[in-house]
């Protein structure tokens, strides 16, 4: 089971007021104050043990919703000066800007009790009252997939994403997305369907499992996005790589860019990669087996596929990786032939796979799990630490009885 640790301190009266008022989204007509978030999922920031998608979602919080439902919003300082429809789109993200503009033109929006024109620009502190006279028009369709929720409060969720889910619909994956799974769970905890939308602030690869933070309000989304972009979030992964790493700990410092051929989504640490950017990964060995190694990896930068690319770059690709092979080779017909001809690899297929296996269900998934996530709460500023154990499918890849590697002073220093 995933664990959560929140560093709580005695809050001052000023901080308590700040927590209650930040990210305001209230619902008029459901017995709550408009300046207090009405989506208190698990009290004032509680660890929860709950699973989305198991068919046990409760009914709406209250049936005493006015018709049409009405909500109150307060303009934040960082949104002052933008058009009213753009402001509404920041908070009501299940509505398109076109639909919100229709509601404004129809007189469904008032500012401080007065009418508003669709071209009006909002000012900080104004109170916006919205009658939702039209339904949301870009709700995600629900998908019955189990996703454990390990923490929930009025501003954010932390989920333990299983492999096989992408963050949000894209390309050929329009249904198997975390946002699709979370939408009915959010709808079940608000008096109005579509009032909240899962805000993705960082991503895990589709076949990577583990912890993800999800914002519920505009303010939380903006604060968490900035924290991730500025590197103020600590992320720790567990990976099982091919072969035996000889060093107990180390640093992989190799710039990563887009491959100059093949699929554009693939990345490379080779010198011929396009638009290369600095990338650093610290690691330490947790367990050595005969032909594989369990490592703890801490990316110091946030490049796409960074851990997968870095370990493949040093000759130890992740077990089950569908693309990355040792020393810059990738699993695609064109590049595979080039790698064989250049002598970069002796065998074009990963250990445990056959050359004609293209079915993902037969090959399995890459052995990477987001095991720990640490960040400051976007509203309370409390430092939060979440942990998730290695999933069963990855534990099965490790032979039983193998002893863990004792931590050395060097390994401790590199953590």
C-alpha cells in the first residue's frame, strides 16, 4: 500500500485563513460558504485508501442544487486583466471557451452583482457569479480501470498510476487515460457534474507505474506546474535494468535530445541527437541478481524518457523496454539494422524477448516505477512525501533470496 507523510506544523490564524480562501470554488445552493472549497474529498489533507474505477463511486454530495446550478468564483491576482470568458475557462475546464462565451452573452454571468459584457476584463478580488445554464461540452468519457488514490484534499490528489494508462487522451489512446478514470470520481464528489477536471501537472510514460500528483483547482495547477518546471519537486524511481551494474552508486551526466531519424517521440543521449539538453540522473544499486540489477534513480532534470535513455546509454537498458537498447540503439526496423551493421549491438532484441514479438501483451512493460514523490503543498506550503512499493509484476522479475546491496558512504552521498 502506498504511504504518505505530511510535515505538519502549528498553523497561525493568518495561515488558516489563507488555506480556507485559496483556490476558491464554491457552490451556491448546497449549504456551503462560497469562499470555502466545496470538494473537501478527505478532510483537511488526509491520506486515503481508495480506488477509482471499482464501481463503488458514491452519489453526488447534495441533491439540493438550484436549477440551473450557480457557482461563485473570486478573481485571483495572477488572473487580473484577462477576458471574462478566459477567466472562466481557467476554472471551468470541462467547458470550451465557445460554450462559456455563450453563457456570458446569455446573461448567465454577473460580476459583483452586476451584468457583464463578453469583452470585459476582470480585476483582482471581484466576485463572479455563474449560472451554468448549459452543460459541460468536453467531459472525458469514463473508463472502468482501478487507480488507487493515496491522498486527497480540496486542491490536489496523489494517485498510484498502474501501467497501461497515459496521463490524458492523445493519438490512438483516447480512452485509457488517467483523466478519463478520474472524471467520474470527481463528479461523484461535487454537486454539479463537470465542475472539476483533473489537472495533469507532470506525466509518467504509459507503461511506467507509480505516483502522480493531480491538481483540482486553477491555483493548485499553476503552483504545482511551476514547482515541477523549476525543479522544486523530488522524484525517486525504482528500475530493473539488464546486466549487473558494478558500481554501488553513480551519476549519469549525458545530454538528451530527439533522435534524428525514426519516430519523433524517441530520445537519445548520443552526440547526433537533435536539440540536446543537459540531463543528469543519480542512482544507487539496491539489489544485484545474476543478469539484472534493481536500482534507485533520481533524475535531477526532467527530460523525456530520461531514466530509460540514460541506463540504455551506459549499456544497461530497462528490462522490457519497448524502444531503447544498449548504447543508443532503438527497437525499430531501420535503426535496428543500422545498429547491427555498425557493431553497436551484438543482439538486436532484449533478453527474454524474441525478434518476432511485437505484441505488447506478450513482451510485458518496461520495469520502471515512480516510488517516491516529494513537494510543497501548493496552498499550505507543507512538505509532503508519498511512497509506493514496487508492484507485484516487477517484484516477480527479481529472483527470491537475493540480498540487498549494503549502502556505502559514497552511495549515501549521492542520494
